[in-house]
């Protein structure tokens, strides 16, 4: 199996990558009171030194009290946290890497009842003033990413968090301009976030948007049941300013709609004409939800991934747990040392190495 297509350069606007491999965002929750430490900088720098094409950070939150659900999730606002992120991007650049922060608001999801928070923010109950300030804070964090010297940014619009809660009819029961019966109507909050970010960072700075059909609240959920509905979802986001769609699936090899072999990233590229990132159990046999249950999984070959990439179904490939387990995963793939690849151990979910 040739992996040559994984190691072709990728260029889009200001973003120039040496290969097609992206480090997927993975929550670490190890930034003391929201401030990324030197250990965080070294964690990312190890992946940059090992030839990851693009690093997307763990989720970082905006300046809204309810934007995080664990105390040590990193902030992307405030002098102390931003100084920590400046140290991170400098370390990544010193090793020839490229990186973007993932900017996030968790909505009303909660993983720890012990973390003291203001009342949770819900898509269905936020006031218009809340919504407008949230949009402004997304834009402010995006501007900070550009000012600090990051190479791009990603908006987290997937997995049942705040932006995704506006997309989903189950969690968005609003009757005003931010609600509605169709995905086209419920798209407005995300569209407004993207527009505000585009205005803040300018035309040449690359904006990535991560999306998913499934939700942590319901793995079988689907925002769109067919290509026509997906057009109504994705095309307004493209027009608002999204450059690259990061299409999250639990298993990248699963077709998105009946009658076609294309996965989510394949359909997003076909519909929008924009570059896409595929993600979902790359290099491993089991999907990532098993890791949260404390289960490991065996490594898997990349034959199907390469077939789809060679067919130009998508442009970039996000790798999560395999890179979490082994910072040198990319180098081992490039040199053909696949016998040295590691199975995934759930213990690495809690480690920073």
C-alpha cells in the first residue's frame, strides 16, 4: 500500500501544509484554571516535530461564563491564557509545525457537577442579548488567534455543543429568528458566528468548521436525511465564510446516504466545492466512544482511507487517538514502519505526553 497521497502538500489561502495529516482536537482539561502550561506547549510541539501537517488544538473556550464544563479546559481569552497560547504556537512553529485553535462553547452539556458555573446556556432559552454577545466573543477569540500568529482556526460546531444545539430541532425549540422547523432556519446562529469571525480575521485567514450529524446526546441523530437538506445546511455556511469543513463521523468509512459510497466529508466536498477533512477511527478498529468507556482498541491498516483520499473524496485526514497514543505516528506511516505502530490504550486519554 502506497501512502504517497497522505504526504502531498496542501495549500489553501494562507495555509500551507507539508502533508494531509491533521491532529484532531482532543480535550485534555489539563490547563490550570484555563491557562495552558509549558507541558501543553511541549505536548503539541512533540507532534509538530514528528511531522503532523496541521495541529488543531483541544477545545478552547470563549469569554462566556458557561462556555466550559470543566475547570481546566483552556480559555482563549484573557492576558494570562493568551500568553500561554502564544508560548504554544511559538513552540509549534519552532519545530516547523502549523496549528489552529479550536474555539468552543459547550452549551448546556455538563461532565462535572462539581465545577461551579453560572446557569447553563441553552440554545432554546438564551436571550437575543446573550446570543449577540456570544457571537461577539467567538469573533474576539478568533481575532486573538490571528494576532498570536496561529495559522488558522477551527469553530466547534459539532457533537451536541452550543452551535450544534442551535442546529438540532431537539435542543432548538425557539420561535424567533434563531429557531425554526428546518435546518435552513436553525442555521442562522452558526452563520452569524462565521460571518462575525470572518469580519474579525479578514479574507485570507483560513476558517475551519467542525460539524457532525451525530450528537453525544444521541449517536443516531441526523440533522440532514438527504443531499438536498445537506445543501440547505452547508451552502449558507460556505457563503458566510467557511473555508474547510471538518466532517466528524464515528467511523470514516461509513457512507453518509444510501445509494452512494461517499462519506460525510465526501458529500460536503461535492455539495460545497470546498476542501474537507475526514475523521473517525482513522488507524484504529474501534470508534472513539469506546475510549470514554475505558476500552482500548487495535490498530488498523489505512487501505480504505488511502483509496478514498486517492479518489479525492476529501482533502485532509484528521487523526485522533492514534496520535494521542504515539506522537511519532506520522513518521512511522511515512517511513513504512507500520509494524512499530501501537494499539490504542485508554490510559492515554488521561496522559499528556
